[in-house]
């Protein structure tokens, strides 16, 4: 069984796509980013309703957080987002 390192990782990349996804906690804002090595990754930027940043396709962002496996794909769950000189901490809803 493959183990996933849950420690926070930091990546800087260019947003190649933005989308929303329905989760148990509501609608989440997702970004697909292309990092400097050319790899693409999916990043959960947090709850869409409380999403503060105006990140759009083509924006350069830095994200940090743990990687989780969703439907056999790795996704970074951002704890911190740096964009346009500002730092954002996404709102997360704890499930009971």
C-alpha cells in the first residue's frame, strides 16, 4: 500500500485552470497549477463562499499544505496561499 506524506509541502506555479467541486463541506475552489518542473497538480483552495483572492488563470501563486489522495489522484489541500503579495489562509469546515 502506498503511503502518502502528509507533511506540508510548498509549491509555486502558474494557474492553468480554475474550477469548483462539490464536497461534504460545500463548494470548494480548485486550481490546477503548473509548477516550474512542468508537472501539473490539483490544489484545493478552500470553501468557494469564503474564498477571498481573485486568482485567475495565468496567475502565479505559491501554495503550501498536505497532499491527500482523492480518487487515485494526489491533491494538495492548501493551508496557505500566497498571491499578488498577500497571504491567505483558506477557511476549512471540520466534518463531524
